[in-house]
C-alpha cells in the first residue's frame, strides 16, 4: 500500500510547532481561529436568509438559484486555489526557502486579481441563462438576476481576500485572516440588512441591497489583508514588485490549485442538478430545499476550519521529508471533521425546525426543509470527512484522488437523479440520493488518501 512506498527522510527537531508539535493539540489550536471565520459564515448565512425571507417566497427561491454560483466563487478561491496556495507556501517554508514562499505570495495575488475579474464578467454575461436552465422563471428568475448582477461586483474582492488569506494560513498564521474575515462578515450583514430592508435612513433596495453588503464586506477584507501581508512583521511578506514575479512560482501554485478547482466545480454542479430537480416540485419545494442546502454549505466552513489547519501541517511535514507525520495529520484532521459534522447532523435530524424557523414560517416550505435535513443529514459526517481529506491532499500536493471521489459524487446524483425523474419518485427519494452521494465522497476520498503515495517531492 501507499505507506510502504512513501518516501521519507529522517530529520532533526526544528522547534517549529507545525513540524514537531503534538498533532491533535496543534490541529485544535490552529483550527480554533478558523472557528471565528466559521462564526462569520454562520452569521451571514442566517442573517441573509432571514432578510430575504422577509422579502417573500419568490425572493427566497431566486436566491436559492444564485447561491450555488456565489458559493462556487468562495470554494474555488478559498478551498481549491486557496488550499493550493497554502500548501505551496507551507512546503516552501518547511524546506527552509523563505524567498520561494514570498515569490508564491506575489503569484497568489496575481491569481486572485485575474480570476476575480474573469469570473465577474462570466456572471454578468451568462448568469441569467444559467438561472433559467436551473428552472428559474417569473419573479424567482427576476430576483435571481437582480441579486447576481450586484453580487458579481464583489467577486474580485472575494478572490483577492481568499488568495491573500491563504498565503498567511500557509505560514501557520490562522488568527489574522480569521479576524479579518469575521470583520468582513459583520460589515456584510450590517450593510446588507440596512440596504435590503431599508433600516433607518437607508433606502429599501430589496435583494440588491442584501447583495451590496457582500461587495462592501469583502472589499474591506481584501484591503486589510493586503496591508497585513505588506507589513514588515508578516511571516511571509508580499512584495508588489513586478520584477520579483516568477512564472515558476505561478506554476507551483497552479500545479495543485488548478486541478483542485475541479472539486468545487463538481460540488456546485451537484447542487445545481439537485436544485433543478427540486424546482420541478414548485416554488415552495425550491425555497425549502434552499434553506436546507444553506446548512449544507455551512458545513463546508466547519470542515474548512479543520482542513485549512491541516494544510500547513501536512505541507511543512512534506517539505521537511516527514511523510509519516503528514499522513497522521491527515487522518487526525479527518476524524475531527467527521465527528463535528456528526454532532450537527444529529441535532438537525432530531429538531430540524431549529434551523428552518430561523428563516420562514410557511408550513409548506418548512415541511420540505424538515424532510431534507432528516434524510440528507445521514450523509453529513462522511461529507465532512471527504472535504477535510481534500484539504490534506492539497498540503501533500496530491489532489487527484479526492477530486475523482468528488466526480463520483456528481455521477451518483446525475445518474441517480435521472432514474428518479423517470420513475416520478417523491421528493424524499431525491434527498436520500443526496445522502448516498455524500457517503460516496467521504469513503472515496479516504480510499484515495490510503492508496496514493506521498513523498517529499510532492
């Protein structure tokens, strides 16, 4: 198996906690600041859905159509490319090459700028057609287009924020980016609520106002992270000097980050397929599923908080030639993420209205949300396992196994969804398929990590 063919070189203690600290204790200490960012994500998810819920069912349905696209930007920039950035930076530091790490920081800023501009243009041009293909029509489609056109303004800031934050995380600095993301989240819900609902002297802009909060929050976060990485005290400094830009460093990031983007694309395609199938059951079903799916997207930051913490630990160990430690970090992190999501799954399956009634009181919508959480919740723990091992593989520079597992999840939903559609199956059967697909992701990722050789050359 992989453990027998991994290459590892003996090393001396370095005094670096990423390389020598107790694995579980270090993981927990690095994950703790990320829980601040998790709180920000939870607050944003709850607040924005509550705002939109007050604007009516068509608005809820419209935002449900856009939400997978917005989350794709987050997952690609923070989880996929961001993980590639953190892994590359941590491997450079683990090998004692600070100059290379700072070259990676500049390359990461360039990636954030180019990708952010590119995806913003795509959303402006192709957004309406995408939402229509997902089943949006009438007032729901109109709401989706309005929300997306404003939110696209923040895509550049989202990419810059997450790419710059990933540079800091790769150096082992979790607290700074977490605090900035929390600040951005608080700013987002304040501005979004004021403009969306017309609080005080602010105009009531509806869902366009809610989307404006996202633009403002992430723009401020990007500026703060840029200033932080430019400071002399930064563990990895960002030098904005074109002469220091190296194509080789860009390739270092893209070698892992680019293929890693296939994972969130497949994840969002999975959600889009399920959304399109649910849309056939009506606006109430779509709104109820949208509320339940927001909890699923909230699970991502939970696995993210542990997974991102393991990236610099795995990367530093790989860079230093300690493959055995890198694997122990990966499995320990996977167990933590699985346990955390198992607790949440148990809570929402027992009392789904704790989540659903935060956003809506319509009984028909609530019934769909209850069904989704009780059925799909069975797959949440393995969903967390798969996501966390995906991050660990980025630290090792070997991402294809977990990406293939994500592709298997997509295939299960696409093929199974087609059969359920032909059989005119009830809505709960579709949600059961979602749970099975999550299990495929988790178990497939674990198998991939087990059989893929890691080495100091990763």
